């Protein structure tokens, strides 16, 4: 009798576990209507507490810049820096996730390995909480978004909704704040600077606030320019010129 009851308990547990494995991803997948992004736009708003509220509305925000209005240097620098395989994967870069997992297990290093699509999904739909639940949610929604939106649409939303500094959202605001120009006019090094900021814009803002690049920022910008040269966005001669030329606000 005891064995029978024990077997029943195990069967119930396995059933519940199986239901969870099916229902949780299904909930995450269907909980957000990402098709709205085909005709609507995320509106980023900072509320009194300092938190960010994102609402999906039909009208285009005043700060919005269409992809064609953004310098190819800026688009390229950010893609090459943040997600080299952006145009090849299906929202999630499985190979990069394997590398990140290996580094975490073998070396104790932790990095998100988030694609541009995952970052866009997090900014528009999810919180910044560093939990496995949010990461799973992000992965599932990124795959869904990649099936619904074009790569160019995903990139446009991403560039217009991410943070480039303390309370500084969208590439129009970033271009004006750092360089007093429109996103269409951004040069290679200016674009590399914006790309350098993205992993941690509040932390890396120190270069601008002190009006000189930190050692890390200088090294990172040079590395991004190298990627731009490798990707044939700039010539070897342009690379040398950009590396040697200070940004407009550097002392």
C-alpha cells in the first residue's frame, strides 16, 4: 500500500513537472503580442522614481529615427560590437551561449551573451532583473520576435530604445548629447564610441564627463574600429586616421 501511494505521488510530480515544462514556455511565448511592433512604436519614458516605463503606442515618438536616417557607420559599429552574427541567427546566438556557459563553468566568468534581438526584447517588454526566469523569457520572446519582424525593423527599434548614458535613450538623443549632430552624420569613431557605451552606459559615461577617454574606452573603441575595418565599413587608411584623431570633446 505504501509503495502504491509512493508511486502515485511520483506520477503526480512527473505530471506537474511535465505540465510546467509545456505551460511555462507557452505562457512566455504567447504573453506578448510582438506583432504590434509592426505598426506601433515603443515609447520610452523615465518616471519620477528614475525607473523606465516603456509603452507601445501607434504614433511614432518625436525622438524616433528611421533606420535610413542613421549613419551606416553607427549601424555597423553597434552590430559588429554587440552582435556580429545578428543577420545570421534566429534571435538567439546558440554558439555564443555555449561559449558563455563554458566560460562560466571553467573560468567563473559571467556574461549574458545576449543578441541585439534579446536586448531589444528586454528593453521593450521585460525588466532588468538578473534572474534565470527573465533570461528564459527573453530567449523565448527573442525567437518569436525574429520570426515576426525583419532584421532591419528589430535593429531600428533597438537603436531607438536603448540607453546610451544616464537617462539618455535613443540614438537621436545620444548623437545630439555627445556630438551635437544628427544620427545620419555620425562618423566612424563617433559611432565606435556609442557602441563602446552600450554594455554599461552609466559606467562608461565617465569618459564623456571627464572629457577624455579612459584606457578601457580607448582600447575598446580601437577594437571596434578594427572590426569595422574587417567588415569593410572603413578602409585601412580610414582606420589609421580615426584612431589618431580625437573626438570633438576630448581635451
